[in-house]
C-alpha cells in the first residue's frame, strides 16, 4: 500500500538559511503568544519552554559556526539551541513531508481508508471559529496531553490558552481546520502557510470521540486540500519528536507523508554543557528514566543530552 508515494522522487529542496523568517506568519504567531523571536547566525530563532532556541523556518537547513552560536546563547541567556542540518552531526531526525499531486481515499494505507469513510458519516469538516476554539479547545488539549503523559500550560491553563487563540486568529497565514459532531468540537489543527509550505503545527482531539476516528478525517481532509493546491511546494507534518512515537510515525506514513531525514543539532551554553557532560548528571538522568520509563519530559531531557554529545563529535 502507498505510504509515501505522493512525495516526488526528488522531494522539495530544504532551504538553507531563513530569509524573511522574522516577518513570516509563523514568527508573528509566536511573538503574539509571548515567544521571543530574534535574528542571529544568519537565521531566525524563537524561544521554547526549557530555555532553548529553535530555528525558523523548520525546513531551513543551517550551518552556523560554533562561535556564532555561543555568542547568540550568551546574548539571549539561553541554555541551548536546536536546529536542523544536512552536514552536521546530531540526533537522527527529519521532517514529515508530502508534495502536492493526485490524492484521494485510495492514496491512504488500506487500514486508514475505512476509518476515514466511517468518520465522514459521523463528523463535519470545517474551520473552527474563534469562540468555538476558546470555549471547547482547552478540553481537547487537556484530553490529548493526558493521553500523552505531558502538560503544557499554554494549552492547559485558561488565560494562556485564550492568548494562543487570539494570536492564531490575528495572524494571516494561520488557520484552524477542525471536525465537529454537531456543535461539539471533536478535533482541530493549527496550520500555518508560508514560503510555499503548509505547516501542521498542532493537532488535538477529544478522547470520547476517538472510536469514530476524528483525527483520521481531519488529517485526510487537510492533506487532500493541500495536495490539490498547486501553489504549494510541500505540506509539512512536523519534526520527528525527541521522544519515542512509533504510533505517530506510522500514522503519518499511512497518510502518504514521507520522512525526509536530517540531523537535529543541539548546541549547549558552555555552563550548561559542563554540567550536562558530567558523568553524575548523565547517571542521574538514566536512573530517572529507569524509574519513570514513560515520562516524556525525562525522555526528552535524555535525548537532548545525547544530541548535544553527538553534535559535539560532529
């Protein structure tokens, strides 16, 4: 069954650098949410929880010099930076990408087809309105984060969530496709269009509706619309996460996305690096992981340490 056939033999070129990223819809969206966005090392960067910087846009492959990175981290008082590269060492990573072209129900893995057809009889696919997302979206966020064993205040606390929604509807290029059961919001996405790419940024759903496959209908509908848009170069369904997500990986492949590999470089502030590389620190993290093997936060910390170590070797 086709799991990546819609991606052309030569996938869309991953850009080098981040031209105009500071003025992009995604940068504006992040700023309105309270994230700091800066220009440094010939790229744009934004702050993420944990004191790290990540580069923009996501498909831009970077080659900053270590000295430039150190200067950026000192100036911004950041603990570290993460960016994608085709030439540097780091964690094995990649982007899930699909190129526009013929796409319909037959393009999906055989197991996904009946699930999408079933969902089409249960739900309506349409854009979510601001009031609907403010009133109902947080319940979906809490449900999704609980299933994933994590908590993000931006999606779980009322005031940060309202700020998030206001930012989404204030930014040209951001849209909120969703599926509804009557007036009840069952699943939604936050997507961003910029530089010829459509980025699927977030996806949340309600636990009690999952037996009717709202996520499958949402992913299929958004992907089908994007695949028919000849003005797009590609659709991006996000990075490989820093924690194990085999089910999510298979899910995306079965909708026709292909993993385009790169290396995720993690560069730590010198003071943080000294602590992180100490054998005691690494032993403490390994012990914590053994005690709590399903904790995504601990798994992410361990991945960051391993990524920093492999990036040093490169």
